[in-house]
């Protein structure tokens, strides 16, 4: 009774934690609340292990269990503290892969306990957990390497979808054989190997630009694998936690695809990012680049009545969130109205920019979603784009031949003046030219974002 009540409390804390994560103001508390729920669920489950499968738990096994808990806490905390903001998606991929691998291992261990009297639901749950968890493990590892810049372009080969289909069919046949009564560990290991290979081959053909979507989808897979484990071993907390992760990951995946105006099938099967030179050139508008010096940019900003800042991945790379806050503060002292336009997929994951700006104590009420800011962009005097590319590319609205055509963007080009801060004329994740950079009202301020912003702060303050 006490254990069931503890699982109920843990489940409620999971739900409350996810609810609090919906806002940057309460996200930190949400993490703590959900973490507390996981801690309660973990220690509530330990007493159930006594007598599991007909025997007690030896002292040596208790030592291993506690050592695993401590090691997980240390590695998780150290990773979270040391990881850079720009590497957050990579950390999420690794943690997600670890969760999928753990779910698959639990499934294999439990499958070893199968007897002729075991229920069909138990066997099927273990097979689902092993399959989904293994795909999530290797898929997440490939996603990590792609985000790190290793073979980030789509890796394609003839009949790749046919091969993936054959692997899936073979896995399904093995699953049917085991569910029908062939409880052989040899079949289970072969089944697991096929799932691990399938995870690799599924993610390899997908470009690095789509890895955030893939990570979100694999995250939902991990949740489903954990829920399947929960069904098999009768752990309510695992069922609820896994279902929450699975459903939220799926919703996030769909939201990201909607923000890019692309179906999930297009992400998984189209090898997006494999753009040839002709199509990339076709996406560019005619015109010339107009550089601007820092003093002129500072003058334009200081004389404006309203400034909208569009943060992008380049801001995160430069770790310039504190400098952009200082610039906004100096402009506010001069009576300039400053706000931040946030695209749903700015950076590398949804919420990336919100967390980055919250780290610099940017007021939450200054963050404006894309749908709210676009109708007002034609009344903005200066739009300052910092390290963003594809999310402000007018080709998404104007060029039907562009790979990003139809993707909702922040309509920066409608502002009176657009100042784009970039290191170079490099392309964004989509691998195409940005037509905005060649517009008559656009000025390019080249250089490191952090150094350039610091110079702008000094010039605005002195102006």
C-alpha cells in the first residue's frame, strides 16, 4: 500500500514537472519537481526487488544497485553542469540513447525469465521494449555524431529503404516466433542485433539539419520502451513516466515539423539537406551585400523607436546572451522599445533561445513568438538578426523551388532596416543562400557576435 502510494505521488510529480516546464519562468522548478518524482519512484521500487523471480536480493546486488544510482547521479550532474549551451542537443541525444539502451537491457533480462506459463502480454511487452529501446539507442548515437559535425550530411545508398524494410520484416518474424512460444535467448539476441542495426540505418540518411526532430522522435521511442517495460514488470510509475515522455516527444516532433512546414515522413525519408549547387543558387535573390560598420549600426539602433532582436544559433555559439541583454538595456535607457522575436526552431531545439536568454535574465515578457511579432514587423524601425539564417530567409515565402518553401519564418525583411550579425556569408542548416542578405534594406555587420555586441553596447552608451 505504501509503495503504491509512493508511485502515485511520483506520477503526480512527473505531470506537475512537465506542466512547469511549459514556461521559462517555472522551468527550473519543473526540473526539480520531476527529478524529485523520479527519486521517489526509484527508492519505492527497490523494496519490490526483494523476492523478485523467487529469490531475495544479495548484498552484492544491493551494492551494485546503489553504485549504479550514485554513478548515474554523478555522471548526469557533471554532464549537465559542464555541457555548453550549444551542445545541449548532443547531451539530450546521449541521455536519450542511454534511456533507450537501459529499457532494452531490462527487456532482455526479463525475457530470460520467461516460462511457458508467462502471459502473452508479458512477452509482447518485452519484445516491444527491446525493439524500440535498441532503435533509440543506436539512432541517438548516430544523431549525436551528426550534431557534432561527423557525417552530418545524408548518407544514402541504393535501395536503403528496401533494406530497412527487410530488417523490419525480419525483426517482426522473429518477434512472432518468440511470441508464439519460441522463448530462445538466441532468437532474442538476434532480434536485438537487428534492432540496433535498424536504428543506425534509419538515422544515417537524415541530414544534420533535421537531427533535432530525430532526437525528439527518438525521445518518444525511449518513453514508449520504458512504458512497455512498466507493463511487463507491473511498475505503474514506469508506465506513467514512459507514456508522458512518449506522448510529449511525439507532440514536440509534430510541432517542430509544423514549424518547418514538413511532414514527419519527409524528415525521415527524404534525405533533406542534400542540396546541390544549382538548387541552392536558385534560392538566392539578385542583389549585392551591403556591409555596415559598428558605429553606423549603433547610430541606427539608438535613433530607432522600436527594435526587434532575432536570436539564432550563432548567438548561442558566441555565448553572447549577456551582451545582447546589455545592449537592450542601453537602448531602453534611450527610450527604445526592445523585444525579441523567437522562432519555434531557432537554435537547434525548441526552447533553446528561451533558455539561453533566460540565462542572461532577459525579461520573459520581452520574448515574442513568431505568430505575434510578424504582423508588427512593418512597424519595426530596426530588426537586429544575430546568428539566425534559415528562420529569416524570405525564400521560404517567395521561392517555390527552395527546399524550405512554405516554412514559417520571422518576416524580418519587412522592418525599416535589417542589421544581420554574422561571421561570414555562410549558409544555414538548410544549405541554401539567404535572400534577405541581398535586400536593399539589409546591412551586414560581420564579426564575432560577442565582440560585435560588446562594441555596440559601448557605442550606444557613449552616443
